């Protein structure tokens, strides 16, 4: 199997979908490249390549050779979020500067050329000698300095036998400029009612200014689309208190290594993932789990980077640093999703790649037709107006931004709510899901046993629990953990234990405060001669609960029932899935009694129990053959094949790394309400993409014929190139603004 490296480039100089398509095509065709994906909305190129055949530097050189640039990162391997933030800041500041200078220079040109037409008394005053020279000089600066990017971009594209947005703007404005210059120098060549009417300096200057305004507004709007990643990065502290050679030192978080001993003081953020080696405290983990209640931490407890230490001081050992921490994994997943393409985008990309050449052909056709059919006095004016308007009104920007911007905002919104979506494809498919299949243990249930019933016999409930919890404190069995957890919940004090003895598979016994104790199976108590024949436990058995029988001083003292309980909010989450029209099915390898009881409690009608991992896979395949789009929700290693087989795999964030790797979506908080929220988010995002694409296509389908003069024979109205440039600038801003509405989407997460 060939080696594979994955690198990202934060690219500068892209101005439309055609730019992104050209870079993607060049990278994809380069030697050693397996795949290339260029996202116009994020200005990011993602390339998978064989390092034996090419390198990050060679691919970067290729990007530069076709007229674009990229921001190099420190390691020269992957584009970091800092580089992308720097890129967006740079583009925003540059676009703002060029727009403001262009505006200041264009206003006098517009005033001199247009005021006399609007207010006739000023026409003679403004028609002074040298007026056209002033317009020429100011327009020259606007075109060839403020708008230089359009001309350099068009020339570079031409060198590579390509055309893009820059080509349209450059040809349109340069045509008007050259026409005006010739008309100014040789006015007698043009038969018009007045020489000044043959000048289009104001059109060239205003077109450039309005397009620069559009890019400035677009750059400002696009900054907002990446707020999800920036806010995630800001969660992590910049430094950590590290204990070295008996002294405490503050070092940068980037310098931390696995095994470093870190001191976290009250109120500080935990720098990286690790394990507590001393101290006790409570930690606010809401940014990961969504739970507002702080979690108690003591020796041996795992802690997560970027969570907030609250009450006490902790000493911890770093177990994951750098890109391996949970926070960085989340950031990576969000970035990959934002940089990926949804299938719906492929059609738009194909159209965008042919769009500019087609527009140029339409513009030339409009010029030729109007030149041929117009009157001798107006033929130049009509032909040039339609030619420029068609070039300017056509906007591949809106087409290129429609899908990636919505995906960027949608995946960012998901990340803010603990929903990590791996790709644009997963986001798109999720809206089609008809059936949600769920594993039981760890998905519907907590995955760990809990005490559900305490049934004392001739004894107080609290007294029984105190004795049993004390005896179980010497055991490490999962059932013992459940009983001790219940004791802690009720603030029960553990008593000393003597002569502790465990019999594997049966139970334990010992002496607690002078009382002889037995806790275990019915068979163990029978072997010890304890009589409890009149105790009815059939109802508990039918519910699939595990029973611990207790004897004190040879007499039966009660029963404790233990079961894996459903997670908080599970029933409500499942109701929500049904309310949005989805079929729900529970799959489990557990026995039928337990499965039916859990299903009854959770409100699931369709249950399949006593299944092997392979059986789960077959169930999903069968559902898919029936034409259903299946989402599989699981958390364990045994769920990984099913997660991969399903149309959409959804892993619980509290599950195994293997399950999360196999899944398309990870629910960081580990709650089922994230499933319905994921599907709602997918539906809203796809709806937003369709709105954007409709607007982009409708705009061009409507705008190009009008610009070509189709209405002129009926209304006598031609689209002014200045109005065309304003409409073009605002179209892409409108698409981005519409995508940003997703930030206000309410996902109903608890």
C-alpha cells in the first residue's frame, strides 16, 4: 500500500469558484497526488499525496506557478487555524483598504460625469476643459492600482488557457476604459449627440469600486463563518504550571510532553488531557459533556484539556498533548468537515468550470448583435453597454459560495453543540435518513450497572445499604461499584470490614461491626443455609435485573436489584425522533428479557435482542435492501462494523475511539438528543444550500439575458453596467448572509 500524507494550504488570491476549480484540477493532476479538494469558502486546499513522489513544498510551488499563493506554517506540513485566521485578517484588511481608496477616487469621477445629467443647470459648469483628463487620471488609478488584482488574475489565467471571475471584470472594465480613452483622444471618430456621452470612465471606476465593496463585505462576512473553530481554540490556555526538579515553571502549552507533571490551581483551565495524581477538586466539563454540574476529581481520575478546575488544586500527569488531545481532535474534525465537499456541490462545480467561457461567448454575441442591428448613432454605445453588462452581471462567486459556506456554518453550529460531523457528505446524507438503529448498552443506557431497587427484610433500608456497601468496599466487582455509588449518593458512611472472602461467580462474605455478612447469588445463600423461600423476586427477574441477596448473622436481610439504566433524557430524545418521522430500532446482544424491559422504559417498539456483532450488520444490510436510509448509533468496538455499514454512522462521545473512527458523526456529550439534533441540522443546512443555489442560478438566468438587452425592444431599457456591478457584488454577499442564518438555528439540545 503506497504511503499517504495529508497536507493543507491556506490559499490567498482566490476570488471565485473558477479559481478554486483551477487550483483543484492542477493539484489533482500533479504527480503523486491521490486526491485534492479546494474549498473556496474557507480558502483551504486539502491534498492527499505520496511523499515519495512529491512534497508539501513542491505542491506549494505548483500553487504559486498558476498565480496564487499560500501561507506557510511552521512545520511546513499542515495549515493551522492560526494561518487561516491570519489569511482572513489579511484579506479583510487589504480588501477594505483598496475599497476605501477606490471609493474616494471614484466619487469625483461619478460627480463630474453624472451630476450634469441629473441636474441640468450644472451641466455647463461641469463641462470645463480638462474634465475628461481628470476622469482619465482618477480612473487609471482605480483600475490599475485598486483593481490590479483583476488584471493580474486575468493575465495569469490566460497564461494557463483558463478564464475566471477576474477575466470577466478585467475585459469589461478595460473595454470601457480603452473605448473612453480613444473617444477622448479622437472624438470625431464617434458620431454621438455630444462627445462626453462616449466616455465610460465613470462606469469602469464604479464597477471596480462596487466589486471591491462586494469583496470587502464578503471578506467580513466570511470571517464570521469560522468563529466555531476560533472559539474552540480560545478554550485552551496558552501556558501551564509544570513541576520540574522540585520547582514550578510556567511553560508554553506547545512545549508540554507526555508524562509532564502539571499543577492546576483553582479557577484555571486544565491545559491538556491527563490523570490526577494528587489533590481533590470539582471540574466544570460542560464544554465537552454539556453537563452543567461540576464533576468531582481525585487521584486516578481522568481530566480533559480546556475544562475548568473550580474549587481545589490538582496535580496531574499529562497523558495526551498537542494534536492528540480531545480538544485538538474536535478542532481537526470540524476543520476537515468544513473543508470537505457535499455531493450536491459537484454539480455546481461542473457548471462553474464552464461558466466563464460561456459568459464571454454570450457577451461577444450580444456585442455583435447590437452592433449589427442598432442605428448608426447608437451602435457603439449599445454594443459596448450590453457587452460590459453581461461580463459584469455574471457572478460565479455566488455559485461557488453557495454550498461550502453553508457547510462551514452548519458544521460549526454542530461543533458548538457537541455534534462533530466528519464530512460534507455525511451532513448531506443525514437529512435523508428514514430509520435510526441503536445499540442498547452505552447508547440508550448508561453502560454501567446502577442500583434500581433496595428491598430490606426485617431491617431499615438505609441500615441494609450501609452494611452491604461496607462489605462491597473490599470488592472490585462492577456490582460492588454500583452499590458503593448508591451509598455515596445517599451519604452513607462505610464501616470497617474483617475476614473478607470472595467466591468468584457466587458472592462475598465478611464481618461488619461484629455482624456476619453474606452478599451474592441465591445459590450462595442456599449453600450457606440461609432460608428465603418465601421471597418473591419473579417481577424483578422479568425486568432483566441482576439481584444481590443479603444475609446478616445467618438470616435473610433483603435484596438489592441492579440494572443498566437508561440515560437521562433518552425517552424524550426517542420521542423527538418519532415526531420528525423516523423509525427507531434497538439492537442488542443482551438477553430478551432485559432488552424488552429497557425498550418498554425508553418507549421503543422495535427490538432485536441476543444478536452477535455480525448479526447487527446483517440487520442494517437488510434494512438498506428494503430502500431505507439507515443511521446507526453506537459506542463500542463491537459497533464499529455496523457504524461503517450504515448510511450514516453516529458514535457516542463517551464510547471507544474505534467506534468514533468508524462513524461519520460523533456526539461529544454522549446523549441521544444529539441524534435528532444532527438530523435537524442536516435538514436545515441542505435547505440553506438549496436556497443559495437557487438564488445563484436564478440570479444568473435572470441577470444575463437582461444584461444582454433582451428587454430593450419591449421597454427601451438597458441594464447599466454600474447597476450590473452592484447586483453582482451584492449577490455573493447575499449568499454568505443567508448561510450565516444557520448560526441562529435552535437544535433543542439539553
